C-alpha cells in the first residue's frame, strides 16, 4: 500500500512538473508577434512536442479549468503554426522542377510517412485495400497524407480533399499539377464538411484530419454529420491523441463515435503523435 501511495505521489509530481513546463511554453508562444516559421517558433513548439510525446497517465478531464483553457489555446496556436509552416513549404516546393520528388525536404515528412504506413496497414487489416474513392477532410496546403497514400499505397484510388481555406487548396493544387497522373486522381474542394451532404455517400473511406473539430462539441457535431450522410458499410479513419499529446491535438471522445462500429484503435508510442481510430457505419 505504501509503495502504491509513493508511486501515485511520484506520478502527481511529474504531472505537475509537466503542466508547469507546458504553461510556461504557452506564455512564451502567446508573446510571439507571429506564428510564421522562425527559429523562435520552431524552438518553442519543438520543446512542447518533446514534452508531450512520452507516454503519460495524465487525466485531461481532471485538469483545472485554467489549464483546460491553456490546453485549448495551445491546440489552436499549434494548429495555426502548423498551417503556416505547411503553406510556406508547399509554396517553396511548387517552385522546384519536380515538387513531388522533394517532399522529404519538409522537416516532418518522415512522421507523415510512418503515419500513412500505419493507417494503410490498419485499413488493409480490416479489408480496405484498394478503395475506389477516398475523402480527406482537412487536407491543408501540403496534403502529405493524401500524397503518400496515393503514390505509395493506393495507386489507383481517387482522392477528394476538402478544406475550408481556398489559399490552402490553391497551394495544394499547384503541387499536384506537376504530375498529370496524380492530378487526374487527386482533387481539391473548398468547402466546409458540414455543407457536404450527399457527396459523402460516394466514398469507401473518409479520413478526418486531427484539427477538424477543435473541441469536443465540434467533433461530435462533425462526426454526427459525416455518419448521417456517408454510405452504409463505409469506413471512417479518425485521428485522435492520448496522454499529454492532448495538449497538441483534440481528443476524439467515445461519444463522438456513437452510431459507428469501432473496428480498432491504435496509440503510437513513438514520434508519430496521432492515435488512429478506424470505424465503420453499420449496414442496416
């Protein structure tokens, strides 16, 4: 009993220390004039990621309201910084003679390759091998997940990418325009997923980016909408997080997947930050 109490005290102390460091980084990030790529932005956010990656037993629901607000703010700030970094690299790559042959210049390309490999393996293990049509919601200006899946795993699949930001889609289109075969299979649509209805019924698999639905309420609403309009037997691939990684991305709660059959959930423990949930809309 004493050893258990000692272990709990150690856990509580390490959690408090972790939160203190995260709060400090949040304060520093808030003081930045811009979240555009810079040495200062990169240093702070790299430090934050390194703090959050190790496995942690932290209970996000038990955090005080002030820490919850900081967490939500960090998710928003990290999302903005990520988008600006991707836009800068997408624009830079498009100016090269063969943009798609130089994707590895993006500093986190290796992580995206590992994530795509994991997602494809999970899909394959559950019978989704070469789907005819895939939708990726929240594809951004540098749609690495789509590009890696389309060129390495799903070489005949057509991908429809949805993003609410036309500038992001314009940058992504420019990248794909360098490859005629890929341009035929990979399309970009500037549309809020909540406005996409019957078209969602066309896809064998729908992938939801981690930052689509920035909080619990939005996630529940978006997943409910997708479930309503996607086809029966269709697959849904959702990215979530576990432990302290929830300071970087939103968590997909169980209630957000009501009405789906959850096939598998995988929580990486390496540098791949996102957990992967594969669900299916039941055939009635």
